[in-house]
């Protein structure tokens, strides 16, 4: 049960972040300014998303993402708070209470600060990463172990949460190529910068509690053996509309499987499209 919530947040990011290479390819091969391509933001302050996470037959936890305005060193930023908690029967076996926070630029989406606080069955973690883009360095402060690490920033490195919002504003559906593998770099822990690969699989209509929703399906290529059953064990479906929000996540683990479905939302910038029969 320990990995349920972190897998949820990782799944959102891994499944969205592969689209980054499409953006980079467009930047490198087009005379157009990428900022001119995405004229309408996919989100606005006040957006709130709630997901119900299942582990096997158990309704294991809920996870939420809440976007609001804030300031970092007098700079106006977006501030996202992600929370995940086990509930009901599952919490009797393993209590999880995790918080993820990201502060990122309103103009270009670059991260300024990332916070990760975990409580998982007695295990705790308290990490803060501050990004200095003028010096091209990120400083990770492991508060629990009184340890600091410096990382040299590479082009367009995101944190685990800011990557999701960055990509919602910086890719176009028509740029995706079915079957193509994509990549992104993310810094979120003391293991350093990760390079993830993902494959776009095409469109699919899902039945949800809100009705039928047309989605784009993605498949990250994850490391098999330790957590995931196979390299292609993770999949995510994103709404095929201007909001570009996760609708469903599924992962086959070495032991069991988890899934997450959009359970509630508020403050979307654009109309949430439902297919009417």
C-alpha cells in the first residue's frame, strides 16, 4: 500500500511528460514561436481535480490537485498542492498522508520550488527543491536527514508536478504521432534527474461517472521488476479537449494492480466535453 499515492502522482506526470519531446521537436523545426502556438491556457487559478484510487478491489485512497495564485521572491507564480490519503478499510492496514507542492512561473512554466512531504505507515520524508534558473542549479534540501544536494539544471527540467501543468499549455494534439516514443527530464528526489519515455497510442472513448469522454491514451515505458510488472504496465487517458486533464490511470504492479479515475472537478477553464448518445 505504501506506493499507491506516489504512483498516482508519478503516473500523471509520466503519462503526460512524454509529450514534451513533441514540443521540443516543434521548437527545433519550426520558425514559429512556441508561445504563439498555444494561445489559450488549459487551466486557471481555482482548478481542483479529485481522483479515486483503487488497489485491487479496495477503494484505497483519494488524491487531489488544487491550483492557485501565489508569490515566490516577489514573483507571481502558480502554486499547486497535491494531496493523497488512504481511506476506509485500506487505511487500517497502511495509513498514507502525502503532500506534494509546486511553485512555477506563470509565463513559461519553469519551476521555482517543489515540496514533498510523506507519511506512509510510519515512514516520513520532507524534501524541498529550490530552482535557481539564473545559476542553472537546483538545491535539494532533505530536511529529515539534514542533507543538501546540488544539481546542475539541464534544458527544460521540471519537477514532478509542474511538468503536468507545463505540458498542458505547451503541446498540441495534432503534433502527437501514434506509436512514437517521447521523452522528458524531471527532478523530484535525491536520485537526480530522470529521463522518461512514453508512447502515444491514439484516441479512445471511456465510460466515466460523468458520461462518455473522448480521451488520448498514453503508455509510459517504466522499469519492470521492482514495482511494475512489465515495462508497459502503466497507461493514462487524458481528455481530448482544451482542459487536457487525466481521466483514468491504470498500472499493473508486481503484486496486484492500481487504477485511478477522475472523481470530481471544479474551476475548469474550459467546458468539460461529454459525448452525448
